[in-house]
C-alpha cells in the first residue's frame, strides 16, 4: 500500500538526456513504475510491473550520488502515482532542475510551476489518443513547458499538424516531434517537417544511437 512520502520506483540511473530541448545534458532519471496506458510503440514495458517502494528520502540520497542537478521524472506514467507531485515539489525545493515526462492522461494543474513538463500528446498510432485530457494543453506554461508527438505514419504527422494549430502550440511552447523508432525513418519525418513549413523541432532518441535500443538504464 502506498504511504506518504514514498513512490513505486522502477529504476534510477545517470545518463545523457536523449530528448527534449535539454538533449545532450547529463541527467539523473527517476523512472517510476506503473502505467495505465498501453501505447503500441512503448519501449519501457518493463516499468509497468517491475519495481519496489522507496521513501522520498531514499530517492533523494540516491539522486545526490550523481554529478548533475538535472533530474527527469519519467515512467511508466509518473502521474499515475499521486505522490509524484509532492515528490517533484520537494526536488525543486532542494535545488534540482526538474523535468517531468507525462502522457497527458492525468491533470497537470497541481504540478510545481518550477517543473518543466514534457507532455507527450498521444497520436492515433499510439492506440491511446482517447485517454488524452485536452484541457492539459491550456495549463502548459508558455515559453517553458514542451510538448512532443511520436508519429508512426504520415497520418500521425498530419494529426500533429492539426492539433498544434488548433491549440496554438507553436506560439506558446516548443513542439517536439519524433519518429516511432521502428515505424518511420528519420528521413521520412525530416521530409514531412520540411514540407510542412512549420516550426516543429525534430528529435531523435539520442540514447538509442549511443547505446543499444533495447538497453535499460541509459
């Protein structure tokens, strides 16, 4: 049973940030366990069930072993655990620069304004677009938070274009776009981005090119 100031934790590791505007920076990753979504391209299915409970203080002690102040809270889906929100608040109070990667299926309103949210807008190809809480897009912090689309096809890319325009995302936040690793080639996505004339920021999962795509803890 969950207790105050504890988390279901899958792993903590130190690596190179592979995505977002912070790509390339040394980062401590705190991967929480559990996720109610089942995206068709998920590459962290092991986090659905593997892990154990850690107290906040145990996690803080582990994080402090690594030579960086940048911490990303990821999953799974971190916000499936209500304690993730006070945990991140305590992290920023301790002087860490905190990023959250979330699916958009849970409300983001109560997250500390000092946490940079990377909101993964689910495309039809994910199989989970129906879980999106679209009101989250209005809660994004202009000029600070980021959104990303993972596309599995040209129709997913067109969905990203329509969604970004309808919600005025290009005027408010950085809009990241990534190819689903086994479904769309880097060249295909680059071509679509260039042809669109829109200010997407194409990103690759850098860690999958440095290490094996199947390797954990990187």
